[in-house]
C-alpha cells in the first residue's frame, strides 16, 4: 500500500477539528491502509468489567484530508482489501443489543481465533472470514459525530456487511477536505447485527479515495459489483425506509430518466430493503446509551436493471 | 391436488366464526389448493378510483378446519407449489407505502403479463417468477384478524418472500381446528416490500398440513431447506428484533442444549436479521390505514450450524 496509518491515529469521533493524519490527492489510485484497534475487546476479556476500561469503543483511524473535496461533493472510498490478524472477539455488552434480556449483566467475552481454516466462533463452528468495515465516515459541518451511534448522513457506525472489499462507499462532503476516518473491522457479521456486536477484529482496511464533484447525498450510498445500495436513516423505521426508497426512486427517475411507473414497478419487484446495523438514526437515550432510536435501513437496486435502454 | 378451494371462498378476516370451507385430517400428505383472487387489482386498473371498488383488498381463501388441532399446538403448513395465471399487477395505492410521497394521489396501475418468458414488469424488464404467499394465518382466540395489517402472532399479511414452495410455515393454534386461510399471492416481490405492494397475482397455492402437538409459538416461524426463520413483531423496530432474536436464542439454548455463549457468538456471526413485510405489528392509525405501526422482522438461522454435536 502507498500510505499507512497505524492504530495510534485512533480517535473517538468524526470531526474536522482533528489534525489530519494524512493529506492526499484524490483519484490517483494510491492506496491507504487504515489500521484499526481491538484493544477495548481485549480489555473487556481481561478485566470483565466496563468500569476498568482505559479505552473507548470504536476508535476510528484518521482523519484523512482529501485535497479539493468541497461541501456538496461526495467522497468515493473504494475498499480493496481487509487484512485480519490472528484473533477476533465475541462480546456481550450489558444493556446493549437484542439479547441483553437473555445475556443479562454477565460480561460474556470470548477470544475467537482466526487462522487459515477460518474464524473459530465456537469449538464446533468455523466460518469463512467475511471481513467488513463497521465504522466509516466524513466529518460533519460542525462538532463531532459519534463512532458508536447514531449513524448520520456523514456515515458512522453503520455496520453494513456491504462495506467490504470490492465495494465503493459514497459519503457526503460537509467540510473542505472531507476528513475521512475508518474503524471497527468485523471478521464476520450477521446481516442486521442484532446483538449489537459482531465478531470484532483488529485489521487493516486498504482503500483508495476519489472525489465526485457536485454529487449531493443526503445519506451514504454503497456501490458493489452488482448493486447500488441506498442507506435510509429515520425514526420510526418506516421513515427510514421511505427516505432510502425515495433516494432510489430519484436515482432512477431523475438520474436515469426512467418512467415513474417503471421505477415504481421494478422497485416493487426487485428493490430489496433490509435492516442495516443496529445503531439507529437519532441520539440514544442517555440512560440507555447502547439502545438505538430509529433505524438504519438499506435499499438494494440490482445494477442489471440499468443495463437496457437508458 | 386432493382438495381445491376456489376463490369464491375468499373472506376479509381470519376468524373461527366462519363456517369451514373444508375439514381435513392432519399429517396425511393430502394436498389442498387455495385459489386466490386478484379482483381488487383488476378493478383498480379498470376504474382508477378506490371509491368505485366493489371488493376489498387481500381476501383469504378458507378457512380450513384441521381435525385434532388444539390451542397450544402449532400448525405446520408445507407449501408444495404456487401456480400463477397469465397476469399480475403493479399498483400504487394513494397513502400507502414508502413511495406515496413521490407517487402521490395519482392512481398508478399496470397489468403485468406473465408467460413462459417470465414476469414482464416493464417493456424492458422481465424477471423470473418467484411466487410466494403474502397472507397466511390461523384464527385468533376471539374476533377476527385483519388480512391487511397488522401482522399478528397468528400470521396475517406478513409478506415474507420465504413463504414460497419448499418452505413450511408454522403458525400457533389458538382455537380448536386452527382455521387456516391463505391469500395474496405475489408473482415476485422485493424483500421488505417497501412500496406496500408487490407484483400482485391471482394463483393457486398447493399446501399440505400437519399438527405439531405442544409446539407453543409466540409468533410464526418458517422452515426452508436451509434455514429456520423466526418472525419478530413489535414496536419500535428494536422491540421486534429483540423478540425474534430471543426466540432464536431459546431455540438453540433450550431446544438444542447449546451453551449460551456459543448461541450468542454464532448468532452474532450468521444469524441474519432483515425486514419482513411492511404491515407492522399494531393497529394502524385510522387516518392512515395503510401506514404501519411497528415492524415485522425476520431472523434467519442457517440449519448448518445445528449439524454438529447437538
């Protein structure tokens, strides 16, 4: 890789008030390695006590200043590779996620070995790695966005399995330079990540960056080999779905000149909608900091529908 | 097929107060064909005016009385085949679904031809049929459940693409005889069905029925060739996810004797969670009868994880 940011560049917010760890020119194809940290999980495993932690959850490595990126543009971050190390973690954080009622206040932690055979989640269950980036975003116009929740129009802890090698993540640019940060690599994650944690892992995400001038986005967008994926943010979930689906409709009708009825009918047939990560779209209740308010949804459009006649 | 119920048996509710259209013995392997109706869509297409409709949305054919089914049991409905006819419909109902803001008050309808080449959704987009049952359920202990919304513990308009040939749908039995009804066949549907309608079609669902004594369910469950699928119902979406995920956890820990940590970690890795249909889990606001309150979610467990050592 052409540039490497080690995990000492970890920060607990997305902000343009940080000093950039790196300045780059967009569109050169140069690759940047973002090393991420699993220290919080190692400490949870060692101490079994959130009170004893000396580090926070989900540091993001960066920020990277992208020359020429201006508000109103989009940053296009192409993920080339995610290198895992030799371990991951399964952890239950008391008060978080959909299994808190059955896992309770006990501090469950497990070191999950990763080797050439795969990810050893239990003594009987080894899965092929499916590494992805949990937390990716640009800086907001003011202040600092969380690396835990909520997810925001600038990204954040979206926990989308589609943020994996081969994908390009489009993020709105709100400040000059964009200030890209990346963290929270997962070795494998169930879609929707209902338990709030995946198989969390330290690793290196290798990406390249480009700027798309004048591509205004109200939420992140992901391009995979086969699909365009529109992220919805809103509360309640129906509002989140509406926003993501409206963006898909505008992409077809305004962006590709489709007949409105054609867009409606094709989306009804093959415009799949799913849950994104469990991190919500509004600031959590301070008394329940790991319980989401609102929903992150994703809306998947097969590129094949674009192939004919537009 | 061994029994056939034509669409004249369509009813606009799931209820044990209806006279059974058929009585069967469970577990014989005998097949029952449920013909469903697309008349409401044909009328919308003809009249382009909801005021002129003479029929309602989503009639369900039945009910079928299943001998020996008692409260506390589950009905297991195996879907063998879904036969489509020569047309489907794409329709936008004003005030419904995630695209009402862009489709507006215009009455969009389109006849979608179905032939050996597939489902002709637009003049340039033909998709392979992927027929499924939108609306399937048993009768509640009292009164009548809606065939539109909300989805209930006894089923209803869940709009799950997994209710397709090869699947078995498990539904709680609340009254002696269970009173099974089926309607709302879709020729193809985007997962999550965000626009509230799919490519709606008339057809015949061919199923067989068994009773599982003492299988108590708090929500429907679907078994496919590869997965167990737990349905969550709740408001907000996080409550729906919690309930579905709790059921999956109980299935592994209580039902299969798994270690709790193993269940937690495996679910975090491969227990995918998604949106179900858009019909919600609570009675809709009377002023917005097609806007969901709460969410239907599904939680998918690969059967392969059960293969070793339990």
